[in-house]
C-alpha cells in the first residue's frame, strides 16, 4: 500500500458522500418545485431552491426527463421509508395512514407529469410504474392493516383500491393548477374512517 493511499481513499469516500447529499438536496428541492409549479417549472427555480447553479443540475441530469425520473424514484423511496416511521411516531395508525397519504399525493402530482414527459418511452414509464407498485403497495398495506386492526378503518378496502382512489382524485391537477386534490382525498379518508361507526 502506498503512503497516504488510506487518507486519499477516505477523502474520496467523503467526496462521494457529499455528492450524494448534494444530489438528494437537489432532488428534494426539485420535488417541492414540481409539486407547487408542475414538472415544466423553470430549471432556474429548482436551482435557486436547492442553492446550486444551473450547471450543477445539468451536470447531474442532462435533460428534464432525467431529472423528473430521478425525482420520481427519490419520492418513491421517501414514501416507502416514511410509512414505518409514521406508524411508530403518529398518535394512531389512522393518523399515520393520513400523513402517509399526504406524502403520496405530493408524489402523485409529479408522477402524472412524468407520464407526459415520457410519452416517447412508454417502456421506461411502465418499468417505473412497476417499481412504484412494488415499493409502495406493501407500505400502504401495512398502514391500512394497522388502522383496521385498531378499529379505526373498516376492513375490506385493499391497498391498491385506496392508492388508485387517491390517484384518480389527483388526476385533475394536470389540467387545472387551481384544483387541490387534498380536499377530496380528505373526504375519502373521512369516509374510510366514518364507516367504522356504521358497520
């Protein structure tokens, strides 16, 4: 081993870790901008939100589609990881489910924009959709089962039904930026909980 090689390796690892952190910060900023302004928002707005230059974004993500796909994956992982954490920290299983659905709505707003940006790559979008279901269905199932077991939600609703229902309510956001799906999603969740008292 050459002198100093261990130190150089440690520096390289630190640089890689910094690069990963910076990329995650950039993706989080892009996700926020996409949720509030849509996937066609100016790149400069994302750069300002992330506190980086536009060149940094283009170095990581040469095209807008590259950035949107990366944000999609970033949000899927954030949603997947949030489920167990919310279940452990929320006051009740149903409250954990409610908070998780709120994160899911943010994700869906970006997902619908992704479909439009990837019209020429239907195979790529299909693969991402499969990845999304594989990662998020089990999380939704765990949260929903916990709420049912606690007597806070009526049994019989599948996680796919719930996710599809929420997804369908989010579709109108594409054509009308003034449309807020959260109000109707809240009504859907109230119905899921309210049935407990009448079943």
